[in-house]
């Protein structure tokens, strides 16, 4: 019989300072690991209180549950199984007898277009000083005694998550630090505080969020300050109200994701409740990130891409794109051999650039002629000190 418990982790860990084998996929840092000798891809996720494995992956490895625990996500909470991992290797980390949660990571895998086997959470991350270089796609683990470089940002804690104090257009807000999301989010608490000051208005609706069926709005925050750093024109999602999950906590005003922190070389010193940010001179902002037609998509079983969300008002909504349509071609080139990144690059570009998109909608094929449009935050993001 399984016992309900608060997850505790007992680890025999050996670390030799070195870079882990890692790469950056659309702002998410993925680590090459071995779980009980089996290859695995783990995302680095400060939004996760505890490390976890995808439920199907754990079952394939024959990992049997040893207990159950509560798992809290941004928009939901549930009970989940705990399994015992005898050996976890993320060179240079070697950990033995690690208890991890299990969860369904299908939505995260679909959103990134890369299969994810698990997440490295704060139960492990707080044991090291971790340096994140998004431009290089590298993750470095060190002992906590190394000399830090960069602007120190003091963190607070809510349970085993870390909170950053921000200022939005003069409004103080508290955001959870979440490297597992590549698109920062305002909770309803944060949105209401901003709306009281009349500083931000919704611009685009229908944005889909991984892990929930509810759609979000997309806004442009005019100015956000963190420590001595000021950022202008920051796109951000606004999530609708929720009664469960940690977004239901009125103290949580949002998630600060990698769309912001990837501009920096980031040092996580979670044991000392501190984040260090050093400007990354190799970072190049994607000026066309929101110059697009306004759809979200994922590859389906046919090898084509299915439209998962249609934003409005956008060129796609005006061309009568619908959720469930298949994207068959772009400018006459079939999408069947494209990766998610390939198609994304085809659907983004300079404002005014015209494209022809072949779609299959309710059994009928048609070619839609569209022009790229900058949907939010007309000026490029700027960081000053």
C-alpha cells in the first residue's frame, strides 16, 4: 500500500566541476543524462520543486512506485507516484538512490518538438552553483563556493520554489523563477494589479499554454525592472483565473521564464537564495519573434503539422484558420519533412513579407495568402543598467 508523503530526497552525489552535455531548444536547456544506465533527456526546470520523470519513461524502465506525493503545477494539482532511481548520471553529476516524482510530460514534448524524459528540479539544483549560457547552450555545475560574477538578485522562497521581486511600470510584483517555460506569464493576481494602474492592455487572444486547455492573452509590458536592470517592451502572456495549482496563490503574480533570462549568462546559487545575471554579449534578440501569422502548431501522426491555436486578431484568424487544420505546405514546399523549428522559421519574418500556406480544413484543401504582421511590442526589447 502506498503512503502519501511530502517528497524527500536522499542522495549520495559526486560532482567534478565541468559542463554537462546540453543544448538549447527554443529557450529550454536540455541535458543528456542516464537513468539507471538508460539514456534520457532532462530539461532544467527551476519551476519544478522536485525532479521528475515522464510516467511512460519510468514504466518502460520498470521503475515501481514506492510512495505517492502531491504535485502542484501552475494550473493544476494532483497526486502522483514516486519511483526510486538507483543511479542518475548527468556528467559531471552522479547521484544514487534518488526518489523522483512521475508526471505526464507529453504536452511539454509536443510544445518543444523534442521528446523529454524528465526534469531536473530544485531538489537537485540547490545543491550546486549552476551556470546557464543560453547562447552556447551550456550548463555548468560547480560547488557552491565558486566566485560569482554578475548582478546579484536576491530570491525569496515559496515552499521549494524561488521568487523574484520585479517592478512592472511602477507596480511591484512577485514572479516565480521558471527556466522550464520559455514565455513569461502573468497570473490573474499580477494582471489585476497592472490593470489597476491602467498600464497594460490585452492585444492578442487565443494563445495556448502547455498543460492547460485554457487560452491566454498576449500583452506588451512597457517596462520591467529587476535589480538594476530595466527591460522595455517585454511580451508576456496573461493566464485566465484558476482555482487550483500554484497560480491560484494570490502571492504568485507570474512566472519569469527563459524569454527574459536568456539575454544573460545566468548563475543559480539557490542554496544562498541568489540569482546572478551578467549581460551575454553573444545574445541576439529575435526581432521577428512576433512578426508572424498568428498560429501555434505541433506535428501530428501523419507527419504534417496540426494547428493547435489561432490567435486573434491576426493574419491567420482573418484568413479563417481553425484549430485542427493541417499545415500542408509553405510557398509550395511540403511540410512533411520539416522540423518544428523549420516550420516556425517559415512562418516568421519581416513585417509585410507575403507567404502562401497550404492547409487541409475539414477535408478541403486550400491555399491561403497571408502577410506577416508584428503582433505585439512594436519596438525591439532593450536592456539597460
